[in-house]
């Protein structure tokens, strides 16, 4: 499944802000420096979805706040929404 994510780096805590216009908004503590925010995004979402980090892949947007991620079809997005 392809998931569009808008990342806000340098946040106080890692958190999911829900869906807005079909895009999942996620706050990440890490700075957008040398892929740190991307790595923390994958770590955080893997923990939130209860799946291995290797099952999440950034398809596009490596250096952008708006990213497309590939995640398994079996992930239930309703579980993670606030």
C-alpha cells in the first residue's frame, strides 16, 4: 500500500497527528539532517504499526517533507490514529 506522509521534523515528541486531506501527518523529533528524520520516521512508524522496519520503504520525497511510503497491505491504519 502507498501512504502519503507529511513530516514535521524537530518536533518535541514523535507523534501522529492524523489524516488531513488524505495525507498522514507525523511529527518527528530528529532534525532533517543527513537522513536522520527519515530514519526516525521509519523507526517510529514501524513501532506504531507493529511491523519490522524493513517492511517500510520511502518511495519518494527523501529530501522533502511530503513523502510516499510503501507499507504492507495488512497494516490497519485505524489502530494508530489518535
